[in-house]
C-alpha cells in the first residue's frame, strides 16, 4: 500500500496566494545591463546560457541547495548489481495510447536486460554482454492529458458541469488504456486510486468559483495528476509481464526551491526555462533512500532475491515535485526532462536516454529543412545554445545535473531503438583556452570539418528599439532601458547597441512586445517629451531569430561570412545580427515569412546537406519541356554524386493543367509528365496560384524554366524575379519583347541579386551569349556580329537542290523537329530577327524586332493567311502552299550556284551604324557560312582584338534535345553559383 507524506490537495488552495506578489528576478537582464555601453556591442541568448551555468556552478560551491550528494550505495548499486542505474524519459507523444504504452514497456524490458559491449568500448578489449541494468523510467502524462486537465481547471470558473465532463473524459480515456494493458487483478487497485484522485480534483476546482481566479499552485497540482496516472498505467503493464517493478510518485522524493512560486506551468512547448526551479539534492537523496527502503522493498525491487539475470525497473513520475515548504509543485511545462536528469544525478546513473519520435537531435527542424539529419554528438554547451534558440532538444536547465556529474544524455528514437541517436556529453573548451591554443584559420581549410553542429530558430519575436538618446549618456540609457525590461518581467532574447547615438535594440517574444513598449515609454517619458530620446518603436510584423551553433566556430574565419552570404543569396533580409561572447553561435533576426528559407539556405551553405534547386518547368509536356525533363532524370544521380547538387522538380505545367508538389516538396516522379498532368491530382493552369506557390516556396534556390515561348508567361518574369526566384527562358518572347518589359525584368534581376539566363534562346546549346558577355566584360570592343542563327534555314538551304524542292526541304526540317512550332516564323525571318534583337540588346543597343531589316521568304498571302484545323492539318496546308515557292527558289539557287556561291540566310549586327538585318544571300567559299551543315548555327565576332580573323562559334543548334541541353547548361551554371555562394 502506498503511503503519502502529506495531503497535497489540502495544501493547494490555502498556499496558493502566499507569494502572489513575489518579485521576479531576471538575472539575464541584469547581466545585460552590466555590459559597457561605451562601445558598440551585441548580445544574444548565449549570455542566458552562460549566466545559467555560472549561477549553477556558484551555487554548487556555496549552497547546500545544489549539493552534489547522491543517494547511498544501497540505492545507486541496487541489490549489489555491478551496473549503475540508467534513466529513460518518455514524453506524452510516446504514451498516447495503449499500443505506445506497450512499446515503451517492451523497450524498457529490452534495455534493462543489458546490451552487447563491443571490444572497442570494453575496458579489457574483449566483446561481452553488460548484464542486467537497473532501470528507471521517468514518464510524462499521456499525450494530450495535461491540456485536458488545464481545461478542467479553466472551465470550472464558468461552468462546473463542463469541468466535470472534461475531467470524466480525461479519466475514462486513461482507464480504458489501463484496462487494455493488464487484468483486473492488477488494475482494480489503480483504478480506485485514479477515481479517488478525480474526486479530489473536483473538490478543489469547485472552490475556484468562490475566489474567481485560478491560483498557480492549483493548476500545478491538478495537472500533475496526468503523470501520476501515466506512471501507474505503465507500471501495470510491466507488472502484468512479470517484471520486478515499482512506481514512484516524485512528490514523495524530489524537493525543490522555486524563485517563481507563482509562475504557473509556463508556456506550452517552451524549452527555454524551468521557471527558476532548483532541486535540493541532499533532502531529495534522503527521501529517495527512504522510498527505496520502504516502497521499494514492499514492491520487491529492493530485494536480494532478484536473480542476477534480472534488474529492477522503477517507473517515476516526471514533471511533479514538492517545494521546500511542503507545497506540491511542478518543474513547469516540459519539466519531465529535468525530472529525468535530477534522478540521474541522485542515482549516480551511467546515462540518461530521452526517447523522442526522431533519430536524435537534428541539424535543423526536419519539418522546415527536409534535408536535416541526426547529429552524432554534441557538447552540453552546444545543446544548451540550440535549446535556447528554440531547438527541441531538452530543457537547458535539465542539462545542469548531467553537467555537474558528467552524465551522458542520449536522444534516441522510440520507433527506431537500434539507431544510436545523439549523445550529449562534455564541455566546450573555454574561449580563453581556445585563444591560447592556436591561430585563426579559415574553416574551409579544414577539409571535412564543419564548424557548426546545428541551425535553429525562434519564431514570433519583435524588435523594440530606443533611438537617439546620446544626450542622456550611453551607460545610463542602457541601465534604465534594461532595468525597465526587468521590472516588467520581459524576456530579452537578444541585445544590440550602437554607441554613436546611444541606440539600443532588443529582441523580445512577440506576445511581450506591447508590454515591453509600455515599460520603455514609461521609463523615458520625460526624455521623450523633451526630445532627448528620438523614438521608441516596436516592429509591427512577426519576426524570427535564426541561429547557427557549434563549438568549431571559435578562431575560424569565414563562418559568419558563409552564413550571411547564404541569406543574401536566398533574398533574406537581416534585421539584427548578434554573436555570443562564447563564439559558439551567431544569430540574426529576419522576417517571420523568411525563416524557413533562411534555415534551408544556411543548412546548405555549410554543406550540412546537398544544395537543392527547386525547379518549376512550364510547358513540360511540349517537345522542349519533355526533352529537358528526360535529361534531368538521366543526370540526377550524377549531379548528386559529382556536384552535391539536387534538382527538385516541384511543379510542372502544360498549356491547360498544372501539378505542384505538396508543401513545395519534390514531385515523386517526373518520368511521365503527361500522365501526371492527366491525373486527378492536377489542377487547371492558374498562373496567379502558381506565382503565389513560387513565392511561398521556402527553398532558397528557386528556378523557373519557361519552355512555352508565350508572351503572357513572360509578363510574370519580373514578379518571379522580385520574389527571389531565378528564370531560364529558351524562348525569345522576353529577350526580344517590348523594351519596357525587358527593362523591368533587367531591373528585377539587379535589385534582387537573382539570375535571368537565356543562353539557349540564341544557338540552343552553343555558348553564344556567354561568349559575347565574356568579350564585353573583358573590355573588348565588339564591332560586328554576322552569321546564321536559324537551324531551320541552314538545313533547308543545305538540303534543297534540283531533286529536292524547297517545300520538301522545309518538310524534312519540320519532321526532324528543327523548326519552330509555327514554321512561318522561321521562313518569314521573324525568329531570326528575335535572336538578332537578343544579341543587339546584349551589346547595349536599344532595338526591337521592328527595327531589324528582315527579308521574308514568304509572300504576304501565305504569311498572313488564317489556317484552321489541327496542328497537323495546318502544317500540311502550309507545306502545300509552299510548293508555289519551289520554282522561284530553285531559280534563285541555280543563279547563285552558277556564280560559285551557295544560298545562306544571313544576319548582321553593325554596332557602329546600329543596323541589324536578316536576309538570304549567296556566299562564296571564302565565307565562313559556305560550309554550314545541316542544322548548324554560326556566329562570327569581329572585335578590336580579333582583327586578323573573327572569333567563330559554330555547331548544331536546332532540335529540342539541343535546346534542352542549353537550358540544362543554364541550370547548372546557376547550380554552381548556388554552391559557390556557399563556399
């Protein structure tokens, strides 16, 4: 029978208001005030971690509160077992239903039976089995139980019936799970206790209506029953399995002192504080010994009769404890982590394992950075920095007992127990020791060593800025400003200060922003009225902190540069920058909407994951789009291995449909895009929705590849570029389109540090535009460009002769996919003219298609004729009409041949005169176009450097495969740039 030392509920209401107005100490704020205001400074949450550690270590030396005393050997070496205790902590998500309780129970049985120790890890160098391990499980309430009990207390103020219903639901759900796990012989006694607890809860919450408020101690007592019931439920299963087990109410053992007696539970999901709760180890160790020799013996876990092949399993409640004044309390939200490490110290445990639903601590939040992966090991200090910046590692305070006793903390996956997970142990080298150890080196010089361990973020923060207080004096301003925050109970997450105008900016939780503003305005009310302080302002939009953390940052140059450069490349604006004095972290504040993009950009920058390029392919079902996607699929594995580059196609469109990956993720497959767009998952093409999805894509490296050659699509380029996306366009609608739109696109490129690549718009895969840019950027004076830019024209006039009429040569070019979708664009010279305009604009010439002198091979009746029917019908009709040109074209061909010349469709760009033209003319064997073959393009660059003979670029340049290769090359150039920006 379990004996309770006190009636906890009896104390709850009477003691609730004793310290309702106790002052709240803000040691972090006070530390910030002590910094010198005479120099520009920056602070970040690392100073919270440093102060916490220093405060902890000071107390160890000066106070019995943090005495290092552990329990006697009868507890730490139970029943003479050679192995020390091991602590396992399970959160509510691991205890959500009966199946999970079974999973936890079986895992504990397995862990308690021992493990195989490899020869590398054993002292004697031999492989052997550890033998049974004394095991303690610290459990949270069933998933959702704490919220249900909070609802019971809150609803009692308004509707007692609702409170009773909420309590009944919570209790019956727990009991149903209990009854699934063990027979009535075991569960009946537990059920009786649970129902009695429920009656006690109702009696307490009924009294709340009289005082019309909820004292924090009442909330803490009531919510603590979730852990009490959860521990007994797991105990019942283990007892049913025949395990030597007992359950422990931590309120009988753990004694704590709280600096914030009325702080309540704390914020849900918080991992930044345990509310100033300090364990009293000496008294707790004494209580644990009494429990072990009392309840432990009654339950049979403290017995010499336990076989040497077995070890006891104790189930302890997390979260709950008792204050040094005997009042029931908690270790605040998520405090079960703290419970586990306190028990680890009390029992001199060999390790603590925090069981989660992920494979350890990740390099970043995998929900926001899909490429994140498990970290093999962390130092305590690194883990604390990550936790302060929002990473769901464990409470920073929870690591204190393990730091003091150097107990390793493992973070493992309950659903993948064979995976080692992350181990947290050891201290980082102090900055003074690091400075003595060596010289500064660039972090990239240490091949394979990455200076950071993880990247994390804190969402929902605001900036409070005091500007222009130079008249008052920097030191006084800082003291009063930070003092006002401390007095108002504001959590200051980061501080930056500029001495020039005595301006200070602090980062505070968004929900404290208005309170912080009022506190500062009140403090400087007189100075504001006299204009001694220019302004005190609070940001009006959600912001986020993004931080990189790692011991390897100290004395390694280039870390901050890599971080900032990655954010700039991802078009993420930085509002505040701070580096902790420990040099283990650098933090920035960015717009909340940019946080995920910033996380992914930084993660890629430090090669913690492959550089991923998020690609949208417009016109993916056309010949050009299909050829591109095929090439992407073929090269995907090679790019991953050789360039560490991942191409993620996350959206495809046809002329009528579109399909986007869910939440911006890659499409599962792109092997049959046409079938994908015909599926029920595809939606109607909506360019606005597509644009919004592109803007919302958190991948920092976004590329739109436009295979449509559609004027209406080109209208969106500026929007995409302004959102930070890059554009590749093989078509010439944008490059040779209206000058106003062209300039708008160019301005978007410049303003947003993004790229618009269109190499394939002229010459397909040939490096024509890049060569021209190289000449211009190296200072060469380009005077004349000439050649042939139409693969269709090259093929037609290479093929036609007396036996192959002009119309037949055109038909063959169309059959080989050398021609544009509308063959009349080739034969009228319009397509060549657009290419000329693209090149002329690269040369700085302000020209449009209308300015090009073009010789059309088509008479007006064919050029302007309205053809109807299917694409095949239209092409057949055009070819039939072209037969009327066979005779005049043959005549012209013969006339040139008789003079030793061949027909070629030639272009000229004369920079000096500004003349651009395309025309059909005869060339002799001294002309570079004379030997033009099949579908080749040729361009000759006549410049001030290439005077003896022109620089010539020549090669096959017609057909979807070659054009796709040109787009692919553009994409790879961008990819190398993304990778290079991370170097």
